C-alpha cells in the first residue's frame, strides 16, 4: 500500500509493456494505469490510483524481469538453433556413412558366399587329391612316406651310409725277367730265380690283402644297400 507522500501522484506508465497484446487487447498493466488515471482526474469519490501504485510498480518490475529472462532465453534459443543445425549436419554425415556401411556389408555378404563356394570346391579338390594314386604329372603311382620299394614296385629307399673307398693295390714286381736256363748249374742264374720267386710271393700276398680289402668294401656296400631298402634282404 502506498504511503501518504505518494497520494495525489499518478504512477509512471508501464512503458516496457506493449500497449496491445497478441490478441489485440490492451495489456493489463496499461488498463490499470488508464483506469487509475481516470479515477485521479475524473472520479471525485476517492484516490484509488494511490492504492494501486505499488501494485503497478510491482507489475512493471515483474515485466522488466520477464524481458531480461526473454532476452536470455532468446540467446539460449539461438545457441540451441545452432546446435540443432550442427546435429542435422552430423546426422546427414552419419546417414551417408550408414549407407556406405550398408553397401559394404552387402558386398561382404556376396564375397563371403563366393568364398564359401570356393572353400567347398577346394575341399572337394583336396579330397580328390588325397584319394588319387597319381597326381602332379607323375608317370606312376604317388609314393608315400611308408611306400618302400620292392623288387617289382618303385618306392622309397633310405640313403646309404657313406662307405670308404677301397685301397688301390701298390704291387709292382720290379725284378728283371729271367733269361733262358743254362745247360749246367749256374749259381747266379739260380739266385735270380730265387729273387724273382720271393718277390712274386710277396706280391701275391699283397694282392691277397688288397683283394680282401676290396671284398670287405663290397660286402659293406651290399649290407648298406640292403639296410637302406635298395636291395632285397634274403
């Protein structure tokens, strides 16, 4: 309620408020102000305008606060509009990415189906290869790890162990040939016969030793050939 000092005063007009609202009617603040102005200047029965000054001032303050709030809301609305525009752009980008992903997935499905068919063909080919006795352009049956050779069938054999070379003989009879025997005993002739005989004996013994060495090498060769599967074991 206004005090006595405010009596006979007309409150300030609500200039921050539009005179006409959105419905084409006079705003309440202006209606109250004109009513009180009329009562002040034309109505002699009282000073109701004094009683309403405080209400009008409060209403004006509320309107001004609403104007400030509307301005803040307008700024927030503009920011939201920018955010909405950015979101729309992002959604468009994401939509394009989704379309591309969908196309890629469809292509992958086709490739997967093609790969599945290729795997089936490959599996069938491997089965055929496993069951085949001849392959890779061979001229006969495929030889497996346990397919050893026999006297009538070609197959696997093991590598023979290394065998040392046989010793070459060094026998060389150097005694000169004996001439025709003399009619009578001749000691020199007899000695030459003796020397040649002894040399022949030594040479024969050496040849026998060399022959035994060659036989040992041959027997070793035969044994290794049998153990490696190159020769049939009796």
